[in-house]
C-alpha cells in the first residue's frame, strides 16, 4: 500500500462549483473526519459570525466537502467536519500542544500567488515566542518566517505550523501577520502569528469529544526548568553553544540572540523569557560591559537593579573585570581547557556545584562530571577558553 500523504488542503467557498484557482485559505485534517482552519476564512471575526457554513477543501487533486461544527472567533479558529471523511490516501496530522522557543518549523499552505496553481507552497522559519498575546489578549505563537519578508502569505491562513523530525506534528494554526507599511502584502520583520494547538484543544468542544484513537496528540515541549542566557553580541555563538549543552541535558535554555531579532519589540520578549526561566547565566568576557545592544543593556540593567527574578550565575569565557553587582558570586570558569568535551564537563560540573533547589545534582549523570570545579584555580594564569573558531562571531544580532 502506498504511503499516505499529509492531509493539508486549500479552502474554496464555492461549494457547488469549486475550483483550485479560487482558494481563499488553508486547512488541515486532524482526524479522519475533522479539519482545522482560520475562522476568518469562513466568517467575520469582528462580529463572530460564520458566513460560510459549508466549504470545499482541495486535497491533492480533489475536493472534499466540509461544514463548520465549532467556531472560536476570538482565537481565529474554526473546526470543520468532513462530510464524507478523509480519502484513504491522506493521513491526518498529529497535534502537539507544547513547543520550544527556537524550534524550527515548516508550513504547507495555499497562498493565492502560488507558483503552480494546483500545488501548495512551503515556508519555514523558527518559533520566537510560545506565550505571545495579540488581538484582545488572544494566545499566539510568534514565528519568524524566512519567506514572509519577501513573499505574500495571503491564503496561508489556516495552514499548520509543523514541528519535529520525521513525522511532523501541528503546533498551531497560522492566522495573521503584521503588514509592512511600505509593502502591505509582506510581513513586517518576517513576523507571523499562529494560534497554539494547546489553546484550541482547551476551547473546542468538538475536539474534546473525539477519542484518543481518533485524535493523536504527540508528546513534547519545553522543559519546565532552565536558564536564560545573557551575552554580548560578540559572544552569541558561545551562548548558543552553552544553550546546546543545556538542551542536551534536558534543561531549558533561552538564548537572547536566538529569539530577539532586529526590529522586534524586545521588552515583552525579555520579560516573558525571564518569567519562564527566572535564573540567568551571564556569559562573561571582555565584551560583556562594552556591548551596546539595547536588549543586552536592558538585561544588564535588570541584573544591576535586582530585577532578575532568580539567581544570576556568571560563566567566564574570557578575561574581563567582574561587574560590581556580581563581585561576590563565584563564576563557572571555562578557560584553560584543551578540548570542547572538557569545557562541556566543566560547565555541567559548575551547574551541579551551584546550590539550586529547582535543579538538583541528580539531573546530570555523575560519571560525566570532572573532579574539581575549575574556579578553584588562579584565573590570572588560565588561558582563554578553547572553542572552535566557528563558535565565535564578531558582531551579531
């Protein structure tokens, strides 16, 4: 039997004479009888009224009739029931209710300006924020989309936000992008918003009525415990490396330069990150106090003013004066090691040695730890930390 294709299609409002040239949005099946789309594709979100009770969905060369059975205009989602079920060669998407910041995503949708009229177009990018709020405090995933800054996404509303390797799962439903003032068809800053699957599952009576055998929800999500990683622009690649080590140990990490891009309103993003992970690792080098990035300077001001909700733990990677507000804190010293594995073990050992009731020592495998904490040595005689050249950049976000 041939492999089934993901059931992602385009919405046509003309039920009697549907055409692939008249698609106004996107949709995707989440069970053999149920699909999701953006509410504004079938209704008026401002007044909360469904305008089109029945639609046709273009699935890989044929139309399938569907009707609206659940509407949530405040979060811009409509649930559709497929009138004759899903064709056998199509497979519903599994859902995932938790995702991580910086996770990569792809999306398949049916924009009006497609390269090939009867075929979808794919876009990609990464998740910037999992706890964003937009119209009337509606929950949203904030996405950075590579194509959105140069291509019109009109018609992508209702498309799935796909995450994961192998069999991808839908983490959200694309709903809106802010317009560029000089080019209204394009997304300002490549920013796109989607309604999280978690919000849909919480609100939809129809989805809640489906059994586990009908609706597949994948496991996943961002770890409960973790750190925000503060860094200068010069140290972005080192901060990313530190974040990678933490994630490899199943510890969450928010690296500022990964989720804050030029042109973004960084204040709410910083606040959300530090609310998610109250404790902060400060990558400390000669550039720490010299960096003039506004978001970096704001984080430093928060540390000086005691506004960081948790502890601030310096991670020394280069020769630098210890900031006065951290003078009494013993840093994790990553200088003087010959291999990257030694640096990794020194970082893990430093975290384990820190008194942290929320991250106890058993979190890390004991056999991987080094015997002594490197900060017991004289820092003045230690060489610069040895990381691959590709792990440092000049400049950055």
